[in-house]
């Protein structure tokens, strides 16, 4: 029995450790929906890819038309995490969670210097507006802006092109204006700002429009924000901004969430034209319920455990304890089991000793031969019960000792009968 336990116990412990580690360690790779290749989200995705690679998590960037398709990919289970533009509604019933608002996105409109585009959206009747591909957040923002301005039936034509193609459409006269929603470091935004043929449209009534535009805010881009000589833009410009968030399914591994939020803290916390230092990432007005791991990391930062344990343990220390508790109690428990087995087998014999002792006392107190015969009969019954016990070989010695005790009493009985 001890040999079996000596072999089984280490195997059980090793299996439990393997199961625990497999449950705690993050997957080797994740898929991130990152918009069009070369676009603003794609550039941000490359930075996340580099950060997570340091923890041996490979980030595969998945090309999409934009935020609308990103959301659909999440719902379909095609990706593990996605960047989603602010102001978009997430479908209910799919248990998506926010990993935090990560950066502000300017909503800006450019025109060719020769085009006549009013500062007032209410005067855009018949305008050809380059507004991103179907499935992009830019197109959804353009529709929301038109609705906020009350211009749904004004003949505005949305040209299906985005990014650098929108700039080319402005130059070719295929569009009167182009709307962009993108991170500040999106290559095509810089291209548009520095192109002398293009001009940033300074929208009027920005604050009023933001009240009618879901999740939109107003911000001021200071003169010279792009370049100082010459200053671009030439003067302060008030623009609309949306807030991009990182969205994931609720079952995304906690260790992956830990690394994604850790990367967000490193990548988006610096002061920029549109934000103060440490303003992002944040948990303000998420498009979905905040993930608990993300919420704690954003509001409290990494805990002290990150200084002593691998990130995948520190991120889910509670789960580690729950998994290790059985191991902590297993060794003492396995020591009790053999002792309990020995006690059980010995008890099968010991429980008859009380009867044997009682019969011995009765025999010494017997006053006539009839009482002795009754005691002898009872003693034979006990002997038969002991003989019928099917004990393991290692525990038969106790039964032999009990039967020897019975034989001693029988000897005394025969002596009393003879006397």
C-alpha cells in the first residue's frame, strides 16, 4: 500500500501543477482587429504587437474596414481584442467588455483649397464627402455628424473612400471634402495637414454639434501643432474628438488583459495636443462594462506582486491561491490516508477484544459447569467470527493474537471442567 501511495502521490502532484500552470499561463498568440493596413489603428496595433512580444505573446493584426467590422469580428469570435471608435453602439447579448478608453481621436474635415465648403454643416447641401469604407467607424461618424446637423435629406453624397485614398480623391476633384476619424499619428492626417493644396475646415458651432453627437467632445488644436515654421495650422482650431476604446470578450485570459492594459499605460499616457499626461487610458464612459482586471490596473496601477512574480501570476493571484490550496492540503491529507487505512484494518480485530475480555471475566466468576459451557459456546462464536475475517496479509497477525487469547481462555475452561 505504501509503495502504491509513494508512486501515486508524486504523479497526482505533478498533474495538478501542470493543470494549474496551463490554466494560469496566457495563450501564445492573440488576434487584434486593427482596421485598414497602414491606417491609424494599424500603426497603434504595431506598437501593441511590439510591447506584448516582450512577454512572448504574439499579436496577429487582422485587417478590417474599420470599427464597425471590428465589432462584428468580436461578435463572430474571429478576433480576441479590437480597437473601437467612440460613439458606436455595441450589440447586446454578446458579453463584450471594455479594457479602457485608450486615446482621443480627432474628427476633422479637409477640403481642397479651390473647393467651396462651408464652415456650417447646415449648408452642405449636395456636398460630396469622402467618408471611409462601408464598415468603417469614419463612415459611421460621418452619418452621425450629418444627423447631428439635421442634414439627413440634403443630398450629401458619401464617397466610399478613406485614408490616403480620400486625400487623392480631394486632389482629383472626386470629392469636395474628406472626413477623417483617426489617431493623431495616422500617416494620412499628417499628409493632409502638410499638403499645401488641402485646408482644414474650421467647423462652426462645434460645441453645439458635440451635444447632439454621441460620445463627442470639443477640443482646441493650437496653431503650429503640426509644424512651427510655417505654423500649421495657422491658427487655433476647435475640432470634435471621439474616444477610442479597446474591447474584448469577457472570457479573454486575465494575463493577456494584464499585458494589454500594461501596454496601454505605456503607450497612451504621454501628454499630446489633445490630452494631458496620464489622462489615458481611463475608465470614463466605456461603451461596454469595464473588465475587472482592466479597471483595477487603470485605476490603481500594477500591484506590488508584479515586482516578485511573473506577470501571469501577479495578474491573477487569487486564482493561483485557489489552484494551489489543494496542493497545500494534499500532502498532509495523503499522510492521513495510509494511517486511516491501518486503523480501519486493525479495528476489525480490536472491536472483538472487548467481548473476549468480558468472557474471560465471566469464566473466572462462573460458579458451576453450566455457566462454563455457556461461556465456551460464546467464545466459539467469537473465534468463528475472527476466522472468517478476510484481512490483508499484513494485518492477519492481530487476528492470530486474538485467537491465541481465545485458546488461553479455552485452556482455563477445560481445567475448570476437569476440576
